[in-house]
C-alpha cells in the first residue's frame, strides 16, 4: 500500500511538474546514452604516387628594384655668355656631338682667327728669301758646269802627256836597261795610265751626254764621277813622277833640258789635278748646303716657335668650342633650363643615355650566388604582360648598411629596349644562378632524409594509378637511397638512385572510417527489467 502510494506520488509529481520532470529525465537519459553508445573506428593509409621524369631544374634569386639609365650626365656650360640658340627640347633624342645650346662667341672667334694668322705667318716662307736661294743654286750649278768643262779639257791634256811619257822616255827602250825595281815602277805607271784613260773616257762620255740646262741631280752625278776620275788621275800622276825620277836618276839624265821641262810638266799636272779635286769637292758640298738653305728658306721659322704658335692656336680653339654645348654621348634630353637670351653658367640640363639598366639590392646571402653574365628575367608592375630578359653586368663590391641589414646592388642590362620602359619604374627580377637541363627530377616533397642520407619511398608498382586521392596499400613502402643535385622551389634533381619512369610516393595520407553500435533504449531496459526483475523486487518488498 505504501508502494502504491509512492508510485502515485511520482505520477502526481510528473503530472503537476512537467517541465522539471523533462529536465530530470534528460539528466538521467543523456549520460546513460553516452555510457551505453559504442563507436568503432578503423584507419586506412593511402599513398599519392607519381612517375619519375626528366626535366629542368632552375635555381634563381629574386629581388625588386628600379629602372635606371646607364649614364646620366649634367649638361654644363664650360664658360659664361649669353645664350643665342637652343635647338633641342626636353625628351628629344640626340646623337653624340649634336649641338644642345650655343652662346655668343664673337670675342673667342676673333682670338682664334688671330692665333691662326700668327701660325700661318710663321709657316709661310719669305718670297724674296726663297728667290735668292734659288738664284744661288742656279749660279752654283752654272759654275759647276763651267768648272767641269775646264776640268775635262785639262784632264785630257794630262792623260795625253802621260801617254807621251809612257811611249816615249818611259817606253820600251829605256825600260830594258833599268833594274828590275825600275821596270816594276814603269809597269805600275803604265797600268795607272790605262786606268786614268778609261775613267776619263767615261767621264767625258757622261759630260757630252749632258748640258748646262741638265737637272741638278744629273749635274751632281757628273760631279761625283769627275771626282772619282780626278782621284784616279792624281794617283797616276804620282806613279809617273816616281817612274820618271827613277829613270832619270838611273840613266844619269836628270840635268838635261828635256828632263827639267818634263819635271815641270809633272808638277803642273799634280797641281792641276789637286786643284780640280778640291774644286769638285767644294762644289759637291756647296750644292748640298744650297739645297738645305733653300729648304730652310721655305720654312724659315724655328720649330719651337712654330710649336708654341700651334699650342696657342689649340688653346684658342678649345676656348672657342666652349661656347657650343654639345651632347657627350647618344641619349635623351631629360631636363633643360637653357633659354635664348639668358646668361649660361653651370648646369643647363641633364642628358641620359637611351640604354637602361635595372638596379636590384640583394642581401649578403643572395649576393654570394650572383656572378657577372648570369641571365635574368624582368617583369614590370606598370606594364602588364611585359617580360624582358637581361644579364648581370655589375655587382657592388662594398655593401650598404641600413638598420643593421647589409645589401649589395646588382645591375642588370636589358637585352632589348622597349619604349614603354621608363627610368624610375619598379621592376621585379629573377636571376638564374644555376640550371640543370634534361635531368632526372622528382617533386621535392617526395624526398625524405634519415641519418644524413636522402631517400624516396616506393610501393613497387610500375604505373601511376588514375585519380589524385591516392591508393590504399597494406604493404609498407620500400625506401630507396638517392643522391640529390640542384633543387628549386618545387623540384629536386636526382643524380643517382632513380631512373626515368620509376613510380615513387609523393604524399602519404591516413583516412578514418567510423562504425557506430547503438545500445538498447534506456526505457526498454527499464521495461525489461520490470518484466524480468520487477516481480522479485516487489516480492522482496512484500516479503519485508
């Protein structure tokens, strides 16, 4: 009865307090549900694979900078003056030497012309002096001809006289009675006679082929030939003198009138030959001096005076040129302040070269990888789609420190000149530092390392399955030791360990599958319990 009363009280409570009753039931049911709910999971590993291929590995260093002109020059006026002409304008392309501006150069031009006249006066010969020298030369060669004419006649007389002696007093009759030494002397004088006659015959033949109006060169040649003949005749006269002296002494005939007359002839011959020899030598020397004197007369100024005048002219020319401002190289007028009527002084503008370059700052780690001549690819923020190649042509040897960071500027020359590219534009540069072409490459994610060795994993399959989510495998991967070469952002070169077509693992994923088992309902358990054990409980209560 008490039990019925308790159950009735519960029912009455539930009926009168429905909200609280629901809360109490949930508090009891949810923990029981979680307690009796069972979840079984199983894990499945999948592998993403790829085939090993050949390709290129490109290692590069990237940076950003600005476009600059290779040369920038201030256009300066080297002297002061009023500007009278400005034939160019800003943005105009000019060639080296092209006139940019000119100033009033009247005074400088007058000074230049005066210096030129002074130099010309020094270099210009005196007409009267040159004429006098030429007349002197003409007279000297005329005297030469007269002298040679007399020389030929007198030498023929001497040679004829030696012939008379050779066939007369020094002839065969007297020669036979002389001693052997006397005979030898006569033989020598006879031979010298023939030498003198032969030489004179050649001189006479040359003389007869010329005239007073022959060229100076021909007359100089006649003088030289006559001098040689004179020497031969002079030697012959000496030998005849010795032979005659010996013969007259040997024959005791020195005091005869014929001997005395002959001795006088020999002395006359000797004096005549010597006189003509000296005269010819004097003519040769005089003609040479006259020629040099004429040459000096045609350039009468001293070399030092001429050089000084030339330097003065050069100075005046430079001063005159300063009034004309010209482009120092091919380029573009960037700025220009010069105006006609104004006074020029100092800088009047800026000239930049057409050729452009890129200046890229790099840190101390990247700069160690950069070398002259390395190729680069350039892109421009302001010009969509434009890519220009270039090459490294300058590397700073001294870095710049800013806020504790060291940077080095690298200059890159452009392979092509695009008119859209302007100085000051921002540019991104990728400098290729190393390349490996047509080599075995794999994704860098496929390479693992252990104990200082690099390896890749493989499932032992020979082809890559379709799909990109990977394949499940109950077989554990096999490790293959490899040696690596160059590596870029995505790929790595394999030097040994793999060949083209090998299938390797690039990624491993672990998938999870959930399996749920639901416990019996709490209410069902409770009901079953009532059916199976409730009676026992009641009986226990009743029995008590």
